[in-house]
C-alpha cells in the first residue's frame, strides 16, 4: 500500500519561499507509470492542482502559479518537493501531495493516493 | 479558479438516492475527457471514489456510481448512509490555460 507524507514548515512569512517535501513509502517512486503531484486547498474552499513531476524530472505546472512554482524529485530518497516563491496570504492552504495514475491518455489521469495534507499559513 | 461547476449542497434521508452534477465545457468534459470523483470526509484528505467516469477502485461500495454525457457528469449515491456525509469533488483534464487538471467547486452531501 503506497503512502505519502508531507513535511515542512507550517508558517511562512510573506514574500518568502514555501518549501514542502513529500515522502513516498510502500513502493518506489520510480516504478510504474505515475506522475507525482501537489494540490492545495484553502480553508473552506475547493482543490487546486499546482503541478506534477515524472521521475525523469519532467514537470508541468498550473499556468496561474507557473512563475512561482518549482517541483523537483529525489529518487534516491523516494521524495519529491515543492517550492513556491513570493508567497502571500492567498497561498495559505492545506497542501497535499498525491500520486497521479496515468493511462492510455492524459484523459485517464487521476489522483489515486493522497497524503494527509499539511497546513501552511503565510503570515508575518 | 474551479472550472467545473457543482451544486454547493445536496441532502437526503438515509436509504435515499442522491445525485451530484458536474458541469464543464468544451475544453474539458465536453472535449471527451474522462471525469473522476473524490470523497473528502471532514478533516481528511480526498479519496478516489470513481475514475474513468464510472469505475470504482477496490473497496469502494457499489452504492457509488458515475456517468458522463456531453459536457456534464454525475455521481449517484444510492442507499445513502450517515457515513456518506462528506464533500465530493469531480476532476477532469483540461486543454485550455486553466491547467492540465481541473477540479469541481465541490458539493457537500448532508444525510438528514
């Protein structure tokens, strides 16, 4: 059973960089046809996809966040990470990491395993 | 910035059937892309409920079913149970500048 666990600071100052890591257990991050993603959810609001990475290092980002987001992977540690720069209060949210299962086309892509989420608050 | 529209809330008595709609556009559901559904129990992470429009992962009760037609999709819950009280989100692929993967606005299901 694959498990994902987010870790990182719960409080970030405005204009600074938010950094989170997702540790994958129960399987190798390099096995199978999976992307690895970050998704966030402001309190009381819906889900927003942030970006995805393949173990080759190939990435795709949400255009609304692209200028501030970097996702990287460390296969030796079975981890992938998120950096979001120049944060503001609008970036306060629960951040989830998730495994993105791929299929015959991108249409089939769905998030089959999720971490428990970590709350990141942007405040001085 | 959700591009898939869901009703904010639906409710039903135990044992009843409820449905949740998910309306998209020509750049996502209407383009033929699959719809997937997630259940988010209070205070927990979302959990995959339906994938590929109508497929249930192992362990998901057959009370949950999904369908898609045109630019919309639906999630049906039959034999509603108290444990089904949660938020439900649809998700699809999008070919516009909204981002590769878009989610619905979310629907709160209340068991009366």
